[in-house]
C-alpha cells in the first residue's frame, strides 16, 4: 500500500488516476483514505491553498458530481450538509444508475461512516423495542427526523397504539418525504415543521431522540439544547442523542473532498457536556454502534 509521506505530487497523481477510471476498486479504498488523511494534514498546515483544494474537488468532473453521492455531498442540493435525501440513500445503499461512476457510490457506501449511519437506525429500532418491553406505551419526540426511515422500519414491527411519535423537522421537503414513507402509520406519527431552536412545548415525552443533528452543534449550543430536552422529558424518561466519535476513519475524506464537516466527540466529551447541562453523572451513559463511530449519549431524567 502506498503511504503518502513526502511530496504532494504523488497523491495528486494517484487521485487523477482513480478519477480517470471512474472511481476506486475495493483494493484501492485504503490507499484513497490514506491519501485523504495525508492531503488533509497538508491542507491544515497551509501547504495546499483553497484554490488547489477547489481544483482537486472539481477534478471529479461535472458528470460525476451530478450523479454520485460524492457530488450530492459537495453540491448540497437541499442547501445544507447531511440532508434527508443523502441519509436515506445511505440507508437504501443507493448506487447511481450511471455505470460510468458507480464505483464512487460503491466506495461511499463501503465507508465506515455510512455503515455507522445504517447502524444507528438498527440501534434506534433495538433501543425503542427494548424500552417498549419495559413500558407498553411510549410517547417519543424525534428531533430532526429527516427521512424517518428509522421510524418506518420500527413501526413495521409494532402493534397499533404502542408508540406515539412527534417529529420536529426544519425542512418541509424532508417532512413530505417522511410522511410518504410512513403513510401506513400516519395516525401515530405527526410532524411539526420547525427549527428546534424555536420549538416550544408543555408536553412531556418518555423518550426524546435526536441523531444526525448534534454533530453540527458547537459545545455551547449542544448544552443549551440538552437543557431544553430535559424540560420535555417525563420523570423516569430518557434523552438519547447521537454524535459521531473521533474514530471516524472517513473524516478526512468527508471533509476534504465531500466538504462535510461534523463536530466529532469522545465519550468523555459527551458526558462532560451532559454534566454541564446540569445532569448527574450517575444518570449518564454512552453507547456505540458496532463501527464505534456513532456514539449515543443516554441521559436518564429523574
Ligand atoms: C443528518 S439528517 C438526520 C435524520 C435522522 N435523524 C436520521 O438519523 O436518519 C439531519 C436532519 O436534521 C434536520 N435539521 C437540521 N437542523 C435542524 C434544526 N435546527 N431543527 C430541526 N431540524 C433540523 C435536517 O433538515 C435533516 O433532515
């Protein structure tokens, strides 16, 4: 395997070679990640200019960027990173029908980070299913529900009346998509189109769940929103927050080439933020999905 240690020309030639053949083969995935790690270090040290970075991003070519997950990540067709559509494409293991560029989508779908997104759906389903064994009826608040494929898969295994869900979601297009996906359960799932910063309620829920949102918050916003979640949680209920960990092997590639930045946090940092929000350490735990990339901060509200 090539290690990119000494000069810029070698990794750039490697990237050009991969681009010219429509994407990497599985045996090149490791080298591509190595290259991204190396180039990101160079970029952060100031050895690669903004212009060079743009040239590298554009070197993928317009046609490729139009059709692939990679292009979706850069172009942000819904106006923000991590939109409901790209997340649902991860859940569906979508690969472009354009054979010229399918290698890129296969590569993206093989990344540990995309697998971690799929694993968080499984984690959500298992967690809610287990909680429903302890309490036969639950009220769930799902903040930043996106495509709500996690809900559709969960509800397909539940009996009517077990779970009532309210989704708060800022993007009306995500709500329309999620409603269609969940139309069999529309009397048990409702949606409010609202930015979570402006949402107010007196209602309390057994579980307040949010994944794919706090990764975009800085620490002070993170703490502020936990405090609000506490007000919306019943005594004995739980807050569960997903956040990517620092063990994301795809981080450099996502940032440098996908222009997709997250606040990666360790288990200790997540616990510290919950304590800052006024929670007692004995009521806090952090779990993880099998990749160890998506962490879940769980706070028991007394
Ligand atoms: C990465 S997706 C996560 C979707 C879903 N939770 C999942 O894990 O599949 C993020 C979603 O958060 C929504 N969102 C982002 N900022 C928001 C905010 N301030 N208030 C409500 N929703 C927000 C976006 O519209 C998007 O649908």
